C-alpha cells in the first residue's frame, strides 16, 4: 500500500510576536525564521517519518527547491511535484505569539496550478489499496476526489483550512474524514463533538471520522466502533503542524494494521512532541522519538 499525498507546499515565514497584530497596528517582530511547510508537505513528512512509503504530488515555483529537498530528506518521493518557472511558490506568513499560538496568512501561488491533465497523470500509477491524502490548499479537489474514488483508492480528506470550496466535494467519495472542531462544525452544522460525529455518520454511514479536539485529545468513530485518546501533556512552544503530524501518524498506523485506538495513541504522542518544538515540518518527530515517549507513558485505556 502506497500513500499518495496530493497537496500544498509552502515556504513558512514565521514571525515571533508579543501578541497578534491588531487592525491598524504596526508591530515589531522579535524574530523571523523560514521553514518548509504547507499542510500537504507537513503531512507527507509526517507519513514518511511514521514509516509509510509516501509519494507527494503538487506544484512549486522556481524558488521551491528547499521544499523538494525537505521532502526528499524525509524520504518522500517527489517525482510527481511539478516546478513552474513563471509562478511563485505558495507561502504562509505566520505570527507565533508568546503562548505558542499562531495565526496564518496564506498565499496559494503554485499550489493553485493543479490542472486536469496533471490529475490524470498523477493518479495513473495508483489504485485499489493505495491511500490518497488531501487537504484544502490546492485547486481542483472535486475532480481529484471523484477520480481517485473511481480508481478504488482510499480517499482521506482533511478539509483544512475550511472554506466554502469544501461544499463542492462529493463527500460520499470520502472514506476517511479528519477534522478539528471548527471544520467538524462547518460540515455537520453541530458544535458538540458527539453531535458532530453522530451527524456525520448518519449522513455518510460508510464514512470513518477522526475528530481532533486540541488540548482535549482526539476521537475516532465509524458505524461499528468508537475510540478516544487524551493528549500527552507537553510544554507548548509552537502548535503549528500539530494537526498535520497527527494526520500522518494516525493514518500510517491504521494502514499498518493498528486498531483506531492504537493509531490515536501514536498520533497523540507524535503531535505532543510536535507542539513542544518550533516550526512546521521541522517539528515533526521521527518514529523512534514517538516510541520512546510512549514507552514512558502509562496507558489509561
Ligand atoms: P493545527 O491547525 O494547530 O495544526 P488542528 O486544529 O488541525 O491543529 P488540533 O485538534 O488543535 O488540530 O490538534 C491535533 C492534535 O494535536 C490533538 O488531537 C492533540 O492530540 C494534539 N495537541 C494539540 N494541542 C496540544 C497540546 N497543547 N499539547 C499536547 N498535544 C496537543
Ligand atoms: O498546518 C500548518 C501549515 O498551515 C503551515 O505549515 C502553513 O504553511 C499552512 O499551510
């Protein structure tokens, strides 16, 4: 089973700030760091560090060399990433405040250059048994979802960042949906975690749902089973890519035959380590570090 992640690649410009800039305010940042990010790239690196054979598909501009290098260094295959000389790479301007919280301004750039021809070329080598990972930072998602479903791939959607384009997708073609509470509410119309899950499963009975709850942990549900795992406490430095780390580790574990509870446990440990480190993809831990953390953790199942 291979993982194909058709997703974004961003240069992240991270500004340390005492508080998020307010309307009309000019605020001096105390530090600028440049990292490789994008929900797509982060999730590919999380899958690879978790141990999955991972192929990334997407688009970068001519200054996107460091994004490709970061994927390759993590062991992700990049032959399906196209380089465009006439478009800027996607980027994100991230403010990181003293509590480790962030707010993010995105510029899609090359991430929005997905073409119909590219979709067919990318999907050609994948089929039944392969997993397709998607986020909402590239264009043409509806066509990618329906064509991957037709090919028999397992479609996993992380509809993040959420916007109205998600309503254009045929959710019946989505096998696994991984959402935080905001995204879960936008799709289900419900705000309580149990109600989000019940509504999603009654609308899409064959769907498998993962709902992440920030500091309150994460849960999994399908028509036959439920599982929950709390967070593993961490000294929070920067929460950027906590959700991406969780996603890669959770689905890698599940693909390798773990139960949903075991996958939640592994993903919770991985994302706990990620929030204790600065940056997006650089904060994603390797499998050895996650296993070492879990070896000192007492399970409360
Ligand atoms: P982000 O957009 O910040 O990457 P998200 O909104 O997609 O994250 P969250 O639900 O905030 O997703 O976090 C994903 C998972 O990360 C949580 O389910 C939890 O396991 C872990 N996590 C989040 N915050 C913390 C924290 N403060 N300490 C430890 N683990 C955390
Ligand atoms: O999920 C974190 C990511 O969101 C950052 O790396 C940034 O590029 C934005 O896409």
